[in-house]
């Protein structure tokens, strides 16, 4: 899929671009001549173009001193012109149109051509800035509408939402058992089952103690292909370093966060609903623990060939994602028993962890295979404006720490030699998490489509895939809670985890998408 880079947009000309009315506040007469116009307060052009890592700061300066005086700094119209941060404006104008208005000016509007005042790269940052700030001022806080029973229309199929379980504490991962039951995690540490009628069990007793804060807690759960024979269930979770005692006040003081890291284990649930026979599959090295509470990953994926993949975030230490000796910022591949496959790409690389499959990742939370082509797709949280959709291939470097489509201090490149670009990226960010391909029979028009969840964007997105390309996409659900995970059930329906539906941690639910008719 072709990528349109912001840096290139500065010279883009779109036929039939913005008119005076496009940026003007409706009903406000625009001044037509320079003599009638009040001068704009424009910061002087810097003598030297800022480095890419500082471009967003410069864009903020430009907006605050140049744009906000007329257009305002909220979703409401400004004193002299329409709001640039409103959902209406941002949805109705492309990045290229915004850049054109700043580059070529607007007919009948004086002082709106900024090419002699700002560098092209500075102008090219403005669409990203508007969408980021617009996302903040338009963000919904508190309870969201209950969509139970609501019928949605989409490009290919209508569907209705059924709510199965409510009142969950940050549901994170889900998987299906061969008998049709669903098993799911709550980030606060609960592992639970749901039967075919939507009845949730009591939490499984004796599961590992987790460290829950920010991104941390009980994370993914997965059922391997050999479950019917072995009974194994795989879980990932964050926990404090061995021997560390959480001190009073740690939970209230993020700066006092204890050293924590992601663990991967497998175990079984017996007839008494107890977690038993636990085996540690990944015991992180002592030097991989970090005193932050975010970017733990993690997502599981089985290949049906005796291996499983799992993702690990870089724990906000982006240089570690480039370090093959560190587990941080990687996708790992292990045998089902936790041993290292002999054909992993870095098994024979001195100093490298043998489990590493790919590196250069920030915080990957979505892994899936295309059931037709076998292509390995991944989503990960990028920095501001840089969430990614990638195709994963063994041994490749996906660039984090060196290059990014988003904005991160210390990273000054969109691309770097020897590093793999994303297939696409999201700006504004959506906070992508679980992903899956639709393989059921209840929605024939969705067959083979990729579904992506978004948390900050509160979206469920459907993408049509052709080989290695995304040919189209649409948002199916929006503004109904943070969308954490999605799976296709054995009944052919889509099951989705929602978080924060009532504005707090206990507002999570499991919903099911069924045909509208």
C-alpha cells in the first residue's frame, strides 16, 4: 500500500482544494483586501530548519501564535474563523488540503500563505498537530452510550451488538476452547470462563500474582492447538522482580514504580477451578526489568507447527528494541514447551537471545496469520501519530529506536536503511491492540477481512486485504469504549472486549457481533 508521507505533502496541490469557506467560520464575512486585514502574529522563521524530532514542538509554536488567534484552541469556532480542531473540520479535510491552504493561501483571505515564513517540513507537520490536538479536545470522558441491541450498517454487512457479560475489570485477552467455551483475562488478575449462554464463571483460583498498574496486570490468554490432549493454557502477565517487596505508597506514586517485567507461563485448570501444574516458559533476565509501568506487550499466536509467538514491548527504553541481547521490543518464537527452536534467525548470533524472531518494535499487541496466504500480520503502539500495521518476517528490524512514522524525541527519520517500513500507520493514533482475520460463515462478505481494535480511538476497524496490501478499510464501531481484543468464535460470530465503558476500570464487557437480520 502506498504511503503518503507528511514531508511530501508540503508540495502537494489538490485540484478543487480549500476555499475561503473551508476555513472560515460559517456566517462570518471574511475581509477581502490586505488593507482591511489585521496583521497576523507570526513567529519569525528560524534561520535553520529544525531537526525532525523537534518539528512537532515547532508546529505547536506556530499554531499557538499564528492560528489560535483566529480559529481558537478548542472544538468551538474561534473569534474570527471556524475551528480547526473540530471533528467536522478534521473529518472533511485531507492532510493534503490543509497543507495546500498553508502553502498556496486561500483566495480572498490575506496573510494565509506561509511558505516564506515557515519551512516546508514545518508546514507539513500541521495536519498531524491538528489531528492530535483535535483528538484531545474532542475526546469523550466518562460513560459511553450502551450499544446493546444497536443495529449498525457498514459497507459490506449489517450487524447487531449483543452484550454477553458486563462489569468486568479491564478485560484484556480472550480465547476459545474446543468445547465452545470462552476463556478471558481481566487485567486486575482474574482468569475466567464464559459458557455458550454468556454466563461467566468465578475467577480461577491460584493464578500468578500480577503487578497491575497502567499497562500492567494479567494480559493475554491463549489455547494451543493441542489443548484437547494436553489441557495447557498460556498466559502472560507483569510482575515485580523476584525478591522485591512493593513498598507502601508505590501504588500511588508512579515515580516509585517497582522493577517489573512480563512473564510467560502455562498451566491447567482442574475440576475445582484451580490453576495447577504451572510451567514457566519465559523467565526474563534480571537486567530486563524496568521501573516503568507500561509497554509490557503482549500477545500470543500459535503457528500449528509446534511453536508459539509472543510479543514484548520495549518498556519505554527504545534503544533496547535494537539490542538483540535484550528481550525488550521483540517478537519471540518458542517451542510449545518454552525451548528455543533451532531454526530461529538469531540462534547462532553471538550474544543474541535465541528466542528473538524480529526486533525494532515499540509495543506490539496484535498478532495473527492470514488464513489464506499465511502472511504474519502485526499491530503495535507507536509514538504520537505512528501506530503501525506490519507484516512480520523472520530476522527483520522494524525500526523502533531509529526510525518511525510518528513523532518521538530522539528519532529524526521516517525510514532507515535495512529497516522495514510499516504497511500502513495511523495518524491520529488509535492505540491498536488485538487483531484477527474473519474465518466464519455468518458474515460471508467479511470473509478474509482483517479486524483491528483501537483503544484510544475506541474503534473496531475492518480492512480488506489483498496479498500484502490493504485495499480498503472502514470503522465498524466507534466511541463505545476502548476496544481491546477481537476473536472469531466457533459459531462464526465476532467476539469483542470493551474497556472503560462507564468511565472507570470496572466498566468492561464482552460483546458479540451478529448479523442484523
